[in-house]
């Protein structure tokens, strides 16, 4: 009996230590564009460059069907990426609306499209840690710190016989509370156009938005009130794959499970739910298996229905998307999309077969391929 109680005591202590260690574990609070569902990348490990192409259309597809599968396939988002050793995207090229059937062979710029980062800003923000573990494809973009970046485009246009330049700059400033938690995010969006750009300092009229963070007793963000800045006049707020006007009640709401994982995000504004995502985790493996989505606005325009369910594999890549009709009378051209993959040794996909006509049998509707180069 004494042996039993000693064993029971050991088990209780062991699991108590384990749970506390898990609860106290800290993760990077810095947003990584190459790993985020917000940017559609999901790239793992030390990626250096990525080349993307779509090819091998199903022979029976009509011209209109080809256009449809190119635009709406949940995979297409860029044709070339250049990433630095810190995981920051320096260059991204896209070819919206067109099927690129060959890898980009050379990158020639008439203008500079490269993103420039402030290393001091990166060092400072990279130190920020959070208890919230990041799971792909959870859209936790608004909960994470973003890096300041600058894009300068030279030789933009000729005005009065002189060449002018264009500068775009994004600045994120964070205010912390007495516990070291972020209590406010200020996003500035600068746009300068001149023959010689001298002033690159942000001003109050460059403020795009403010986010005010509310926490619960477990130090989890449960609400973010979103307030428009002067720069947001006549513009919309974008998040969760859609947009909403800057109404007085615009906000993001978060819910969590007992393990501290996000299980629901709601974007609410103008008196209604604009977007909602519910995350279902695998019962035994620690990854998101399904996402139940409800979307309105521009996000609805890129889908045939307001509601749909996305299924993901263990690598975080979508394998199925099922559309739920808005009404019993709605007829869908495609009710389910299917995807299958081939992977490299870093668990990044290099080939994706897309079945976009409601069945995963036979010839795929379209094939996407990626060529990925690594730092190591």
C-alpha cells in the first residue's frame, strides 16, 4: 500500500511539473510571413528562394474552366520569393490571374521591388515572447508583432522632364502594459512620391489603425478593438481573408481551449459577424485538422458560398475544401476541392495535384510545382 501511495505521489508530482512546464513555455511573438496562413506561404526551415508554376491543365477543361481553376484554387499566391537568412521576405513577385507554366529564369527590375528591413527593429521585436503557440493555419496575424519595412521604387515616372521616386513604408509601434504584454498596436502606412524623397519619418496623418488589446485572467488576448487612423480615411480594414469598413464596433474576438490553443476567431463590425473561423485540432496529434469558415465581403466573392470547411494534413497543407450551400436551392459547380502533395526532405511541398471539379479520381484539374532552395 505504501508503495502504491509513493507511486501515486510521484505520478501527481511528475504531471504537475510537466503541465506547469508546458504552461510556462514561451514562443516567438514575432510574425513570420513565410510561415503564416495570412500570407499563404507555410514554408518551413531555412528557405532561401522559391519558384512557383502552374502547369498540366486537364485536357477536357474549357477556356472558362481553366480561368476559374487558376483564380480559385487555394494554392496560387506568388511566382517567386527571395528570403533572407532571418526568414524575412525581401522580394515577392506575383502574376495574379495568369497561369505561369515555367519557373522564373531571371529577375530583372526596371524598378526596385525589394523590401528593406531595419535590423535594430528586428532585434528588438525578436526578443518578444508569448505563451501562445502558433499553429498553421490559425489566423493569428493580429496577435503577433510585425516588422517595419520599406520599399523604394526608383525611376517611377517622368514629370516635367525629371524622374520621380516612390516610397512605401510600413511602421508598427507597440505599447506594453506593466506585465510586459502588448496593450496597443499602432500601424503607420507612409507613401511618398517626389523627385527626391527626403522625409521618411511617420507623422500622425500616416496612422492607419490602432488595435487595443484586452486580456483575460490567463493572459490570453480575448478582444482587439480596431480604430481607424487618419490614413485610413475611405479605406477598409483587412483581416481573416476579407475586409470590413472601419465602423465604431470593429473588433476581433478570440476563444481558447483548455490547452491554451485558439479555437475561434471572429471579426465583428457594423453590427454583424464579418468573418468567423473555428479550429478543430487532431484528437491525438498537435495540429489543426479542420477549419470551419464563415465569410462575407470580398472573402465571400472568392468562394461560391459563405460557409465552407477546410481539412489539413499534418504538414499544415490543405487537402480538402467543402462548400456548404447558402440555401437548399443553391446549385454548386464544385462542392468539394481536393489536393494531394509530394514533399521534399524539409516537409515543404514541391508538387500539388489539384482536383477542383468535385472528385479526386482520375486526372487532376491542374498541377502546381515549386522549386525551393535552402540556406542549409
